[in-house]
C-alpha cells in the first residue's frame, strides 16, 4: 500500500508488516516521523478515530483489555466502589452509562472486525464508534441521542448528581430489608420522661457541622456527580485515642440531612437538622450515622429545630435504628428503638418561627458499632435504580414493563417512567384498554410512598393470574420517583427549586419544574388516547396513623358518591391498615395546585392522594403497632386487588358499597345537625346538602399554602405569560372539520330558504300565519336529524375480566381480601379464563 513507508519502518521497528502497524498504531509513534508518508499515516489513523491519544501515551491493546477487565467502572460493582469508579459528569461528557442496543447486522460487523483487524484500517468515515478515555476505539455504535435510557446488564448505574455546594462522602450505603418477628408496639409514656434544657454550642462542644449549606436567598445553579469539587474535609472531631468515647456523626450521603451535632454532656447530644436546600424551613425527616459506640450505656439525642407543632411522636411513635454489626452477623435490619421519647416546644426564643424538639434515649448493643437513625425506612435514588435494573435484566418482566426516561430533573437526574401492560393482539384491543397512573416521592422525605410503590410493582410484575389479568385490561403508567433531586440531597418537602412540587402542578415553567410539568403533559397526552380510570399519588403523613385517601368530590349528580367507592373497597380489603373514616374528599383552594386536584380537573374522576402514616395502625389485629416495610408493600398488592373489585363486571359489590356510602352519609348529616342543635327530616331531599359542610379540612402539612415562585423565577414566569398572550393574539382561527363545514353550509342554506318563505305571499306558503315555523327551531331540528344521520355505527367491545382459581398462585393468606369471601356471600368475583379477545368495556359506573 505504502512501500516507501513500509521499507523505512522495517529498518526502525523490525520486519513488522503494515498490517501489524494498523493493529498497533502506537508503533507509529516510536519514531520521529520525518517522512511525509509516515506523517500522513499518523494523521490518517487519527482522523478516522483509531489513534486518539497523544503520541507515545497510548497503551497497547492487550494492556488496555486488562484495564477494562479489572476496572470496576465498566461493571455494576463500580457503582458501589469509590467515587472515582463512577462515570463522572454524564451530561457534560460523552455518556457511557448505557450500552447500545445493536442490531444483528451491527453485531456481525463487530464480530468481523474482531476477527480481522485490517477492517479497522478501512477508511470508514463515521462518528458512531465510541472512544474511551484511553483513546482506544470500542467496536460498538453509539446509542441514538435523546431517545430513552436503558439499563445495561453489565454496566454502571447512573451516578446521582448533586448541587455543587454539597459535600458527598465516597461511601455507598446499603441496608438490608428485614421484617421483625414480633409486632413493634407504640411507646407508652410513663409520665417521668425528662425534658432536657437546650444548651447550644455556647456551653457545649460542636462535634459535627456542615458549613456549605445553601439556604434561603440562594438558588440552584449547577450540579455534578460527587457534588462539591476538591478534597472532602472531616466535619467531625478527631478522636484523641482508644479511650475517647465521643460519637462520630455523618450524614453526607444519599438522603442524609444532619447539619450540626453538639456534645452537651458525656453521653448527651443536641442535633440540628439541615433545612430543605435553598429554603429556611421543612425540617421533619432525619437520617444520619453514628460511630464509636459503647454498649450498655444510655445515650440521649435531642433534635432541636423541628417545625411541626404536632407529631406522631406524641402518641407513641419511635425512631428507627439500624446496626451494621447486627445486619452482618444476625441479618437484622431497621427496628424501632428508643425510650423516654418526648416531643415538646423549644423554649429558646430568638424572634424567629418557633421550633420543637424530639428527644429519646438509646442503649447500643455493641462496642465500636456503626449505627443509623432515621425518621422512617429510607429508600434512596440508588435503591430505585437497583430495583429498575433488576426489572430491565429480567427476560420475562422486560417484555411487558417498558422503562423510559420521562425527563431530567433540575440537577440532571433521570426521572423514570414505567409502562406496564401485556402486549395486545390487535390494535383495537390495545385501544380499548383503560389507563391507571401512579406516582410517588413528590415529597422526598415521605419514603412511605416508595415502599408502597415497590409492593405494587412486585405484584403487578409477578406471574400471578390476577396480575396477568390486570396487565391484560389496563395500561399502567408509573412514575416511581417524581423528585429524585430532593431524595438525593435529603430534603423533606421541596425540590432544588426550593418549592413544594405538589403545589405547582399548574406551572408553566418547564425548565424550573420539569418533573411535574412532564408528568402533567404525559397524563394530558394519555387522556387524548384513552380513558384514565384512576390516578393515585403516594405520600406520607406525619400527624395521623393508618393509611387513607384524599379524593375530590364529584359535582355531577349522575356520579354522586362514586369517587368514594374505591376507598371504601380498599378499606374492606385491608381493614387492619386502611381507615375509610380518615378519608376526605374536600377540594380546598390551597390545594388547587396539587396533583390530585389538577388531574381531577383534567377529567380523571377517581383522582387520589394516598397518605400512609409514619407511625402505625390503630385498627384490627395491628392496633397500636408500627408499620413495617412488609405492611406498606402489602398495600401495593391491595391496590391491585381493589382495582379488580372496582372493575368487576358483576356490579353487586359496587352497588352495595354505594348503598353503604349513602347510609354513612345520612349518619354524618344527622350527627352534624345534632351538634348544631337542629332537627332535619332525612327522608326528604337530604342528598342536596353540600358535602363540604360536613367534611373537615385536608390540611395536614406544614406547606398547605403555596410559597409562590422564588424571586429569581418571577420574571421568567412573567415572560412566559407574555409570550402566551402574544401567541394567542397571533393565533389564526383553526380550520373546521368537514362535519362542521357541512353543518354550517346546511344551516346557511336553510336560513336562506326560510327567509324566502317569509318574504313570499301567505297564499303561496300553503299555511296560515298561526302555523308558521320558528326558523331557530327548524334549524335546530334539521341539524339534529343531520347529526343523527351522519353518525356512524359504533363497535362496542366488551369482556368480563375473570380471575383464575389456581390456588397455587394465590397470594399469601394474610393478604387475602376478607370482604371478597364473607362480606358479600350473595356474589363472587368471576373466576374463568379469558376469552380469545380480552379487550373490555369496564362498567365504571352502573
């Protein structure tokens, strides 16, 4: 090919043929390249992507393969190693987070290249081949950009992106799931609990403190993997020796939020929680680590800056503790611990908003243990990604669960969207399916929602006959984590915009609130395709026990009380966890921006917020016990089971629930009038009474009222509104459909004919003046007939969803719906196999 260059190279590097030079381009760099042919070959290889490194710096192929094999950044293990093993800054650099989906032709081409290295030297003018940071070509094509993220079977997860102000330790934490063998009862106050006086750092010793914490007045600017650049300092005190018993605190990990710890006595510490980033409030969630423990010694922890005046800690709720030694040796996970628990007002008055304190004592079981404390069972962004990775790698589940990227959050973290449904046999069958939309973690500190969501996904992705039936008749759209940024940084309520996302579902600022903007847009497009039967957003509640729903009162008399049927059915399926008496269906003005109300106003009648307590149950067999992870996951199953009851073609259960609701409402109205000292005949038109008069407020959070937009977003919102107004002014009148044009044409012709008839002499009309037709009535009559004539025959698809009787695949006995067996003895849910054409007409209402 180049004989002069080949002859000269033989003198310099031996008798290597040109084929070997293409296989090892670094050999070209071992001489000074004075010859123009040699210089040409160097630039030739560099231009086509086969020589990217600086001269003399490129390792050979064998050594590089060894690096790839031993470097954890190329496998899942790299994500659980140190931070250097995680791919840095995936939005700014070339993304190597997901392997590409190659066609069979591409695979054949790569195999051919690996067999014959000469093919690499062919002048392929392509930018589709990937280069790693060593400069060597990876024989694989790039993924199409901005399509969808796909989890690899052997590749790193997406590393969480943090605001650049946040320091992040290099450790990656993992906690095991564990179910306590015995019920964990509420704490029973003795009346002798101590109320420690708040000392502060003036009289104590600061043993842990974070300085670089963005608060109100600042706002999010940028993010990166690993957070703040530079060396991570040690915010904790250094131990003076083995006899030093000072506890070492840490919270610079996912979902951690401890800002300061002050040692006020030998075994007593005052803790200050970090507020939600870019705000000066929302302190309720806590999650931190302590090390250097001493066993059989009573420690006291007091959190001094909580903001809610009421808390479940006043009625027996205990904090959660996790011991790494117990987890490693006895496989014991999170458990409720603590004594002398008190929740009280902080008496230190600094002229600002009042604070409240939570204090408890604890005895550690081991020396030199590493323990964690949390407000509730943590569920991090990494936990979600690991779960979704297992689903994507499951050859069965991945057939009916499609994982997509809904959007990127403010910090650039992926917001995932799952579409779960069985493949349809015909387009008509696919179009007949109704949709169900579920979401969780819009409030990052309410990890209850993630555990209920996990239970739902575990069941709906299983091979249970009921799960298969649900996938046959529904399309499930699931957003498992709406606010990943808040979850990562340990916020309780807000996103990195410094605002509660569940008050901004009507936002027009797509760039500032991308997660909820894209969720609302997804639901809007879904409503254009099919009916959405149910929307439910999973939350946590800090003041009430049990699990309950907030819904929206329907104003249509035709569907009066129908929005209450699903919650009542759910209370019958989970009587020891779900409280129908705690449900509320009032739509308040301050809740107009919530997902529940916005989706309801978009046309979803059954639109709910599911509130699950941080505490436990006061019902049935679980009375006065804390909820475990399994309790919350079982609620996910009961949601699926109640969906089948709700859509059962046999409407007996639906009608009985409706009759029961009417009777309950009568009792509530009678009770209300008795309290007011008035008499009322309930046999009259009692259903016309406004339900809002007998329902309490749904406000149970410290952010019921929206804070409005941050200052730096006000001008942006004004600009967007101004553009929308200008667009409306310039917008042309939309073209009418053919049907509308035909109707208008017929109407115009009819009006002309009527005018001619009115102008003609009465003797020519053939009718006297008293029998003349009203033109408007004639127009409406003829148009009505025209519409009837233009209507096409509609095809009604129906089926009866039946449930299988295969007892080997039934849920566990403790998860069986009680009411389906004994509450309705006159009817049973049909349990026959599906017909060949299983698309349905779901009788949502009688």
